[in-house]
C-alpha cells in the first residue's frame, strides 16, 4: 500500500510539473517592402522546459502567399537555436488540406538552445496581387526528452496566427476629385489630376502629405 501511495505521489508530481510547463510557437507580424515579393520569415518557439528536442507543425498560408519551393522541396531551414550537427534538416510535405507539415528533430535528443527565438526559417513568396492575409500554425507538437531517452514528454502548443501585409495595404484609397490636392509620383514628379492612372502617389493637400493608392 505504501509503495502504491508513493507511486501515485510521483505520478501526480510529474503531471503537475508537466501542466506548468509551457511551449508556444509564433511568427512576428510582417510586411513586404515595395517591389519585394520574397522574404525570409522566422518561426519562433518559447519554451519553459529547456529539453525540447523535436517539433512538428502545419503551416497554412493565405491566398496569394506561399512557401518557396522547387523540385527538391520547400525552402525551410534551421533557425539560430540549433545547427545541422544537432538537428536533422527540417522535413516538409504538402497535406491534403493545403497545409505544409514541417518536422524537425534531433536523433541524439539534443535540445534547442535557449528558451525563446527562431527555430525555423521559411522563405515566403507573395503574389504580385497579394495585399494582406494571415499565416496560421496549427496541429503543433513539441517533444521533450532527456539525453538518455527517458522522461519523453509531448506538448501541444496552441494554434497561432500572424498578420502579413504588402507595402500599400495601409495606404488610403481615394477618389481623384479632391479639391486643392496635388499629386506626385514616388520619384517626386508632379502629375496633373486628369492624368492620374492606377498606382501609388504622394498626395499633398495644404500642409499634409501622404501616400495614396488609386485603383
């Protein structure tokens, strides 16, 4: 009976420790600069336990945005918290629902260094008509293990969403008949209102100047 009680106490303590441990993945919101349609983006992990040795997640890209790929596969690299000597190169595959599943693990159970920062770097490509969208990380899993393979614990971080915009998303969309307004190209060339076409301009009205888009 004493042995049983001791065993139950140990199990309860392990469950309590596991419940306090926190693991989460995130991507900082970002935007594309003018004329740029390709960008390296960091997928980061915050982990309270320091023994996270492997991760898995499904990446959902919005319409007009994709992860760069070629005949070999997707351009997904290890982040700064590990190296190719400790973790295998990330493995990825397209899922039936359109997500890109990524798996990265250490065969020798080396943990990712630190407790916050980039663990994966993905190359994101935007369609020229892309304006804004949300990248979603779902079905996330992290595995923690001691180097001898004991006490392997699986964590299931919550889903995460990151906002992505192109460089003109926040620019005001306007009508072309504003009174007393002057329009200039981004290079500073003045354009008469009747000659305005689709594009991005600098609008000067009184002492106020702002970027605007005309569609």
